[in-house]
């Protein structure tokens, strides 16, 4: 595995390397951004907002991630992420408004705490691959865009 990109280590445990917005921006995939826009229109004013270089990036951060209460909490506690917090799971996790994201956080944070950052990143990158054709996927996907196999990876 290559070097871990710190800007992709979202404090909440939602690893940015498998985020659809990050991937669409990284690949400059306008068609993918157009498909994501209706899903994220509560947070994105224009298709240009479907852009992010990672939660902890100093460059482009998706609008809702800029004002994340979990990121703010970790910053105030001077910790890198929830995996270092004795209060996990706290009100921010328990009340997270996106069910699939909350499910992922409850899975990833204990794993990150137990196995460390490199293993956490490695496992998230391995998890989001189509089991049938090997196509790289993203968190929240229900069907492989290559072979159309239904998946439940979260």
C-alpha cells in the first residue's frame, strides 16, 4: 500500500478515498457529478459543488463537510478522529442524519481504533470493489456500474 493521504482521513471514519464526491472530482467525471448532484442537492447549490479533495484538505472541501460538527468536535478535543475519543459513540454519531453513513461510522471507528490508520485505509479500499468483476466502487453504491451486480458493501 502507498502512503496514507492524511487529507482523506475524515475524523468520523467515513474514509474519503471511497467517497463518490471525492472520486467524481478526482477523476474529473462530469457524467458522474451530474448523477450525484440530485442526491446531494440539499448540500450543493451547483454541479461545481460536487467537488472535494478530502475532508481535511486545505484545497476543495464539499460544502457540508466544511461545517461538520464531528470534525469540529475532534478539532476542539485536539484529536485526529473519533477513533481516539473515549466518548464514542457520542450524540454526533448517534444523531447523524444519514443512516448508511452512521452504519459505516459504527463499523469503521472501532476497527480504526483497534487496527490503526494504515489497516483502516487498506480495508476500506479493499471493501469497495465489485466482488464479481473487480471494478472499484464507492461508499453507498447499490449496483456495480460495470457489470450491474447488486452490492451491499457498507
